[in-house]
C-alpha cells in the first residue's frame, strides 16, 4: 500500500517550478517501479522553454488501455506564505505546499490507487509532463509524439486536474474552451501634436480596431459551453512626451472560445478588422488550444459512478475554467478531467484536505477497477 499523503509530501518537497524537474519525476518513477510499472522518461526541447522532462509509465498489455494524465510542474510560489512553500506541513487536516492540489496530490492519489489494484486486464498507463503550467511546448505534445512513434494509443484518459469546486466530487470537466492570444501592432508617423497633418496617429487607428472587436457578440453559447468572450489584455504606446504623436501603438487581446468557433477563424476575423482600420498594421497570434468536448457517455459515467459510490454526490458535467492538457489528449481518445478541490490552486498557502486525498484515492481505485475489469 502507498500512503497518498506521504507521497504528496515527497512531491511537494521537489521545487519543480516549470520547466524545472527538481527530482519530482524521479520520485514518481521510483514508486511506480515498485508496483510493477515500466518507466520511460526523456527530456524534450531547449531554452527558453525547456528542457522539459516527461514520463510515460505502463503496466500490463493489450486492451483495454486506460490512461491517467497529469503534471509534476507547478507555478512559482510567490511571496507571503505562512511557511516554506516547498516544505510540506500539516496544519489541522490540511497539507500545505505548492502543488498540493495542482496537481501533485492527484498524481499521488492515482499512484496509490494503482497500488491497490495490482491485478487488472489490459493496460494501465500514466502520462506525466513537466510542462503543463508553462508554454506546454515540450510536454504532453512531446509525449504524444513519443507514443505515436510506438503505436501507443489509450482507449480512455482521465486527467487529474483539480476540477472540484465546493466539495470533492461535485464536478467533472468533459470539455474546455479554446484560447487564442493576439498581438496587434499599428505603425504611424511620428510628429508634433500641433501639426497633425504632418503625422499619422497610430492610436486613433488602434482605438477604432479595439472598439469594433470589443463590441462583438461571438456567440450565445450552447448546451455545454458558455459564450465565447474577447478581452483586451494590454495597450501600450510608450510615449513619455506630451507634445509628440507616437510612431507606434500596440495592443494584446485574448479570446476564450467554445466549439462554435475555431482559433484560426477568429484570428482571420480580427486580422480583417486590423486591415480595414490600419492597412499597415500587423497581427500575430498564438492558438493555445482548440475547444473540445467529450460527449457524456462511457467515460463520464465511469467516473461519475465511482464518485457516487465514494461520496454520494451526483457530479455536475462542466466545461468551465481555463485550458488544460486535455485539449491535446482529446485528439487521442475520449478524455475527462476530475480531481481535487480547486479553491487554493495557484494561491498562497495552497493546501489539500487530507481526507480528500484518501477519498480521491478510493475514487481512482474504483475507476481503475471498473475500467479494466
């Protein structure tokens, strides 16, 4: 048997701020080898976003193949913690430390659950990256490439993100909105404010662009997704003088979009507005991920039934929140997300309720048992 609290504590003690590994995957590999998993670990990428260490662990063979996906990296701790964020400490029934809920606790709970179910048919695997909290350039995508080269493809996948809201087990994520960032650069002609006819004010053009796109209603949402929304996240001119019309003006925006839209279509729609108001303007975009939806069915029922048996709760099926690596894994097989309560993730004094770690282990063990029965 593996104690999920003790294992979570060991992982917290590894300061694995993206892209640093800091020994976290060594801890995971060591414990998984003890319970019969074969470990494959490799580094991917290089500066500035890497190198990133990734791990694929597998036990058994043949079908069905059930996979758990997660990450060992964490966001920076920040200042103001009540104790060292990388020194796990128990206060009351809470285990404090960076990554306790996002998501070292879930990784530990799944490993502990796998130890409880040593005999199963088919294949059980863990897909663990060190690059979920960062650019995600060399993590799960690199693991998927590695798997594809070897013909490895799960039938079902559970991502251990902290999806629970008020109580452990109240929410399963069956999809996520997509995300695209865009940078608008509008050149002008610098000049004296008293002689505007000799200049071309780029701010005027940029304001017209932003006014038009900020007034869009992209859609009204649908059965599973809230409406897509566009937010202006930065405007910069960098003009220290009061009597100069500046030479350039820039803005950045983000669109979180549902499955009514695609990232590429949204980029071209904004690009057309830029061209209309500022013919010399340019737009650069990065699509972080497309929206995805795993329709309610076998996988959500499997997870929901396990939650009900352990907690008595009927989990809500949701697509709310930000992006996760499920956006990549959804291209392989049906994928849902379920994990700990998310109230303290990315916050100071991040903490997981110790009883929740044990209950989550129970739920994960039940899922493994029924997925590979």
